[in-house]
C-alpha cells in the first residue's frame, strides 16, 4: 500500500502544474528548488501561458507532458484542482502532491473539493499528499518540491510534519549545522496519505534511521498504534504533539468520569507504541539527531569529562532528572587519568580537567572513561576559554568517540565561538548541544528507547469467554438509558466476569430485610434511580446496617427523604449489599476516545482520586503486560505492591478486571464510558470486588 | 557596608598585580581587556620584570603605583598573594580582586592562604572579590578585569556567578545579540564579598533593572532571605541554582524524617524571598532579559498574533503550562482585524494571519490586540517564509510594542534568517526568542513576579509567650538523649503551646488502668523507650482499648513481647492516651538546614506521606501568611479546605502549631529535628491535636 509513496520522492519525472515564470510566485520558487538540489529525473513545468520557465520547456497541460512522469505537484486555486487530478489520473501518474490551500481548512465548500480530489485519486489508484502543504524533500534523490529557502544537510532523520510552517522554521534552524535529514515531508490536510502511511514508508527506507514527527492530530488511532508499535522495534519514532493544553485541562477535571481527556489517549498511545515524546521543537531534533548518529546506551551510568565545574553540575542535575546517574570510575581509570592530568584536576566523576584542558587531554580522558566497564555513556563539556581551540578539541573528541561503541555527546557552551566546532563534531557523527541541560533529556530519551527495545513486544489481548448472546440481551435491555447506574449495569459486567459484590434489588423494606438475612449482616443499602447519579451526595447510601430493624428503618427513611428531596425522581428500590472486607480502593474504568477507541483507566480510588488525580491510561486492545505497566505507573500501584510492610495486594485480579472491561468496551462500541469505582482489592490471592459501577452510552 | 563595592567597578585607578607581557598569559589578556572597553580611569600594570606592557608604564610593586588607585586585580601564584594583599592595604587601596586559584578549592593549605588574605583585607577594611574567579565587567564604566573574549552588549541585567566558566560561556552565548548587561561578576570562592553583598549593591545601582545569578551555594542563608525579600520588592532577582539532584534524591527519601533535604531549603528560601527560579541557563537569560526591557503583565490573558498555526499551538501549550491563557478578543477587536486581514485569516485568538502576512498587518494586528481590554500581554510569532522580510516585520512590531504599556514578546522561529531581525527587536527593547515554547516560561515568570509584588510583604513572626526558663529546664532534662521520643519531648512542646493529646506515663498495668479511668475510655497505650524509635512497627502501640481488662492485658502483653523482641531495650513504661476524635492527619515538622536554619515542613500525614511526598517547606522565621502559603501549596492543604462537600478544617490551628514549632526551633538551636506527626486537624474552630511527636538533637 505504502510502496507507491516512493513516487513522491524518487519519481522518474515530475510535473509542476501551475508553474509560473513570475519570480514573486511560490510556484516559481518550487520549480527553482526542483532543479537546484541534484534531482536527476525529468522536470516538466505545466502552464498553458508559458513556453519556457527557468530554461525548461513548459507544457500546456499534463496530458501533453512526455514520459517519464510519475508525480504531479499541483499549485493552482482550489476550485481548479479536481479537474487537474482527473487529468493526472488519465495521464497515468502514480502520485499527486497538492500544495494549494483552500480545501477542508476553509470550511464546507473546500471540504467538498478535497473529497472530490480524493475520490478521483482513488479511482485511478493514485496517492495524494496534501492539500494545503509546503511539499516534500528527499535529500538523497535531491527532489525538493517545497518553496522553502535552503535545505538541511543530508543524513538519516526522516521528518514528517502536519504544519508546513514548522517545516520552514526547522530548515532555517538546522541548515548549515550538520544535522542530517533523509526526508522532509509537509503532510497538510492528509486527505489521503497520513502520518501513519509515511511512518510505514520511512520504516522501509534504508536512508532513514530515525523518524521525527510534528503532529497535531492522528485520525486513525488504532492503526497508528498497530503500525508504530511495530516500527519502533526497528527504528525510533520521536513525536512532538501540539495541542496538549486543552486536553490537559480536561485531564484535571474534577470528577473522575471526565479524567480521560483526549491528551491522555495520545500519551497512552505513544507510550504503548514505544514512541519517544518530545516536549519542544528543540527536543524533537536534539533527540532525533543523537539517535540518528549514535549507538544506544546499554545502561544509565554516565561519565562527564569537562573543563569547568558549573556546567558539569547543571548537566548532572539534568541527567539525574532524566533517570541517569554519574557512574563510579574504577580505581584503574582514576589512576590513568591522574597520570596525564594536572595535579589539581578532579579525577572523580565529573572529571574536571580545569580551564586549561588541552585537546589531547580531552581525547585521552574521554578514552579512559569510555573504556571503564562501569560507564555506559559519556558527556563531554567544554566551555570556551581563551586557552582553548574548540575545533581542535572537537576533532580529537570526535575521533575518540568514533572508536568506542558507547554513545558520546558533547556540550560546547557557546555560540559565536563554537559554530565551526559544531560542524566538525557533527561531521564526525557526535551530536553537540549548547546547554548542559539538553544532555539529560537526550540521554534519558535514548535510554528509555533502549529499555523499550529490551522488553518483549506486547502480545495479543487474551480472549474472554463471555456469553455474547446473553450480553447482547443484557445490553439491549438497558440501552434506552443514557446514564446506567449500578443496578442496571451489573448483569452485563458479571457476564464479562468482572467481580462485583453480591447485591439484590429490593422494592420494599420487607424485601430489603429478606435480602439482608440471606446476604448476612451488616449490609449496605443503595438507592436505585435513573435520576440520581451521585447516590452518596444525595443521601442514597446507608452503610453498616447490622440488624433487621436498622435495615427496615434505613429503607423507609431513605425513601421518604429522597422522595421529598427529589420529587420527580423515579425511585425503583434499593440494592442490598453485604459490607465488604477491608481492601485498597482503586478505580478501573474506560472512556471511549474518538481517535483511539477504548481508553482504559486505572487509579487510586476514594477521596484521594480527586486530590491526587493519580491515574494512568492505556488504549485497548491491551494485554496483561501493558495493564501491569499502567497499574505500576501510579502511586496506587505502589500501594498495591505494599508499603510500610503491608502485604502485597492482588494485582492480578486488577489486571483481570481491566482486561475484561476492555473486552466489554471492544464488544460494545455504543458504550461511551464504564467504570468500576471503587474496586476493592484484597491481599494477594484473595481477589478484588467492585463496590459500585456505572456506564454512559454514546 | 556594600557601598565600598563600587571600587570594584568604578575605581579611579586600577592596578594589575602580576601583569605579564607574554600574550599567551591570562594576565596579558586581562590587561588588554582593561584598556579595550572604554574605561576612563588609570591602569597600572605591576610586575618587577617589565618596564612597559601594552604601552602602559609597568611598576615594580603596588607601593610604587601613583595615585589615583582604588582597586588591585591580583593574578599571582596563591602563596604570593597574602603578602600582596598586605601591600595593597598599606598602599591604601579599597578593593582587591584575586583572580588566582589555589586557595580553598584545593584543600587545607589553600584554605589557610585564603583565610590569611581575608584577615589582612579586613584589617585594612578592604573588600575582596575571589579568589579563584575570572574577574568583573562594568559595562557602563567600561572596566573589564576578566580574560574573557568579547563583552556582552550594554543594558540593565546585573549578572553575578559562582562559576567563572559560566560567565565565559554566557558572554559567548549572548554577545552580539542585543541582550544588554550592566555588570558581569565572577565571585569565585566568596572569601569576603558574597552573592548577597552583590545583590545589595546591584539593588542600589541605577543601571541595573534585573539581578541574574548563577548560584551553587549560599553560605549565610538567613541574611540572603532578609536581603532578597527586600530587594525583590524593587527589582527582580532571577536565580539558576546548580546541584539540584543530590538534594532531590534526599527529598524523595522514604522516611519522613529526612524529607527536608537541602534543596528543599533553597526552594523554600527562594520562594519566600520572591526570587524567580530559572531551571536552565537559557531560561536564566530569557527571563532576565524580558524583565529588563518590558513592563510586567497585569494579568494572565495573552493574545497571539502569528503567521502560522503550528507554532501558535505549541506556544499555547506552553502558556497554559505556565498559568497563562489565551484571552478572548472583543467583538470590536475581531471586527477591526477583519477589516484589513485576508478573508481566510483567523481573527479569534490566536490571530492567524497566514503565511503571507505583511509587516503592516503584523503592526496593525498587534496594535488591535494590545488595545483590547481583555488582553494583558501579546506574543507575536513569525515563521520565516520566502514572502516575509523579517527585519521589516521586526521594525514594525518593535515600534508598535513601544507604544503600548502591555508587555510584548516575539518568537521568530529560525536561525540563519532572523539574526538581523533579532537585533532590531532587541534594540527596540522587545525580547525575541527562537522557540514558541520559551514564551510560556518567560510570561509565567513575569506573571509570578507581578503577583509577588501584589502581595503585601510578609510581616514579622508573632511572638509566643513561652516560659523560657521552664523550657530551658525541660530541654536540659532531655538534652542527653539524642533521639527524644514522645514522652520526653511533650513537656517542651506543651510549654510552647503546641496542642497534644492528653497523656499519662504509666509504669505498671495498674497505673495504666488508673490513667485510663481518669482520661476516659477507649484509650491507646504507647511504649516509652529510648531504644524503640518506630513504636508502631515494633508492636509498641495498642489502640481502642475500651475496658480496664483490655488495658491491663494490653500492657502486660506489650511489655512481654517487647522484652522478648528487644532484650536490650530500656522499657520505661507506656503513655496512656484517650483515643482521638476523627480528623485530618497532617505532619508538621522542622529540620535544621546548615545554610538556612530551621526549615519548617507541612504535609499530608499517615501512610500517604510516603506515597505522595506531599510536603511543602519554608524557612523560619516566618509569619502566618507564609505558613498559610506553605499549607496551601500541598494537596493536604486542599484536603483541609474541604473536598467533596466536607466542612473546612481548622487551618488556623495548623498555622499556630507551625509558628510555635518555629519559635521553639529558633530558641533552641541544639534541636536538629522536631516533628508532630500526625497532627490531627478537626473542623474549623475545633482546633488540632498532636498524636505523636519526636525530636533529634544535634
């Protein structure tokens, strides 16, 4: 499917439809870029009003363009585009890149135009990039269909972006710094080719070692997870996701039902796919570049080699904040360092060679620490001083790094004086950063990725033998209710094997007592009413009733008070439930995400859920391993493991409950939300039991 | 005291002792810098081996240097320095800046040399900067005593640094970018002049609008807090503190007693002094520069004016993460924007003028949003495109910003193409950043500082009428014990008015019952033993004993079991205490910090303290306002306010307990740690009561 995408980057010939001879027009700039960066295929400007542009013969229409031509780049007013796409199809093209805007992003009319283009393209089995984008660059074939000024250096980062502006900015930021790219793709509206298609394509591309992406929205979440979890087993994917704040606000929403905002789904999806999340544009390329030129660290022990203490302290803070530590140098290493460093140098880690450190000292010290078996990775820091030639140091450091299989990154803390040294290092495939703080973030990301590779891929979700017919009947009987309370959702949950405390519906005080006798004292009474959602707040719960008299009395009082307080509410009766044994209160839930599907939630229950919003998320389908990761991401997970000498709780029972709830959510897409809250978790081997539950339908 | 510091920056004459005619020497570089940046005073090289250096007459010794001379800069081997300092004193100098290393930082011998220099200087009432530093720059007088290559632009950031390397790096990073400084001071070992002295000095300096500092350690914490809390009322202090990670590790230590690591003290001190904390070198100058050229925002409503959506989305995320929001533009503003922007432009906030936005459109749109009463501050984003002339835009934006009293910052997301535009903006006093993510951090810091200025200065700590003589007797009677348990620390705490649950010491089962009868059932028994610190873990606590039989039995069982389990422990008896009513469990404590003194702690009590490490810190002395701020920084504070319809708890009682504990800590410097844990807090008006307490002496 995505093999055809090669036509966007290495076509035998490319037509520019809407080419202009006016140097003030974007299309002129595109044509110029097409022929300026070494592209060896044929380039055909198409414009009925011109004979020749930039020395190239201009054709009146795509139908008259000679062979070979695989790709059309279209820059025409939106209303004219569908017709041109049709012509491209007739001409037998494989790929169309629509640069022009004026489509979905401007409203209904544009949306219709976009839909027509897509329909035509799929009729001809052509692939479409855009519309509303700034084109693509293949740094190997040299084909550049953008109007961006300049190109990045050639290397192995494949960059895809849902913002054309970010593409332009990034070129300006990285150009001339030796940060090498394989592809640059502006994806625009993604009418056809999506970020996931391009991830699949870049995965197969041998020039690409790292996939970097700027993402605003992922439309097919489940496919993204499927593809990304496979790709990240071969190459890293680093993503900067914009639009964190809206969803962030939703995530801190005070009632538990709305904890699972959409950003939680993105975070969960990225995490369970092994995607590296960058928090800033700078980080996106800091991390991607290091991954594209350096090996992965096998552990978290860093050695710092520096000519100054302050920046080394800042770097140490940053390393610590990202899960790395300063490794202990062996006695042997220290003795070797002592041999050639000045007496006042510090041979513990950080190795501080002081302001006068020479390029040779840098090289020898770096070699020493890289050979130390207690060190997994090195960070070399140099502050410019009048005693230092940064380029000489850079050369020595780079050459030494190349000889080691351990990763090395360098911090040259300056600007004016380090430009050339940066290029030297980058040419030698050693990433250089300006600030010591960047090092921690980069090594942290590399280490996390290494750990992802070290875990076995998550397997399939286990099947559960729910009686699907019975479940359907149970669902049908409640599907007219939008907010389904405990009494009505219980049968469906139980069919899926989700453990719930025994409960009986009573419609009178006498019936309550009968049930209590059967269930055993003490019991709880809980109102059953489709109109009372917050039972506890409304006074619809009575706990610890230990005699028939107390049960009878509680029933009558509750009914009278609720009838008075909520005259319009339908009071269907009460659930009679035995009081539960002691356990840890957690919450297990699902909220359906429009992009990603069932988003499973686990967290601390009770009053603390609101106070600490201690929750973690994963997208279903998921397996036990992923559910366990989710649980142990939270403080509640630590609580279940046992703190202060408590016995560990039955985490397996929680995993089982999460998986069963996930299966339910996958089987019934009409369920928008469902939660068991609290789920009471007992000691290991003693299971868990839900004390309350609810669901909301779409 | 600090008035004399002017001699370091604007001396009538300066001698360089140890001047060299060898261009490869640092001292040659210093002399060159001294005469290269417009310094108008006299410059005297001192070196017995030279007649003239760099065209200046060279003197054999400081005693022969003619008038006027106020400052000596010394760069000689450490052992030679004390004698020279003596000579400077005799010559009548006011100030000595010792550049040379080889002092305290190299060990005991160097420490002695440093001490001698300090003694000599103070005998002559000379002030001393250094040793082990890279000198100072006054960008107004032009005196530059460093060997750093280049100087920053002139402006109003006063920068002081405990790392010379950071000074050098920063000059390289900022030079030529229009980021203006008033002073650059490398403080070295701070033998005499400290960061706090320089903060006092810069506070009085009229060229300095912002004090920026790189700090590794503050030796006199209480003085720093006193000075900084006053200075920040006049000018902002922005500090980057290195060495966060060691203490960070201490802060996550699992037992509550060691929660108060030293970094907690720094954080607390900075917070209660109104100091702005920068997390990275880049942030230190991003924030300082904005504060030095722009007015403060009066609120958190930002308008974004941009030519591209992606970077605006990233900026919005960053603003949201830092407590700012996108303001709603008025209908009037939107109508005005609609008048001149292209039809497809977005006139909601962010105002997206699309890729073709002209300099005029930037100026008019910025003017519109700045005039909107619903907007407090503006962020202008421009991504370089082939259609944009960044310098023209920069000029228009800068001129428009200058006409408004609201702050404006600009993001030009590029590198190569925006260098000139940056200088244009900076000349017009509008800070420019490369990445949209920087904007949120800067505006967040500015807003927090504005809020600090809006709060009234914290007043004095209230006095408490503890019977000092009785307290001293109580203290004396336990001071032989290092770890003081509840039974022994109770009298001292009670003398300071700290509320504790009633308790009686019983040395037999019969006595226990007698006390229980008096206190009222049910009661708790708690072992009293200097050798059993963790009573609960050891089995030394029995709760809820409701009859004389149960009390008697519990006493005997406890004594037998403990005697068997801890054969060497001295078992002095038990405390008999009534069971407390229900309340919120919090912890109130103090840990003495070597730099800052009594570090007060407040947090969530019980099992959750370990799970969530939900604690906040302040340095004593503190007043009720500061104590309240500390409380409400925690989740426990929110719990006390009342969640889920609970009644608010007695926060005043907690404040009172914190202040009394602080007074105790100030009165008895021998107490290293003391805590009341748990402190049980009842409903508003019903007070609080400590259920357990302990102390550790130094």
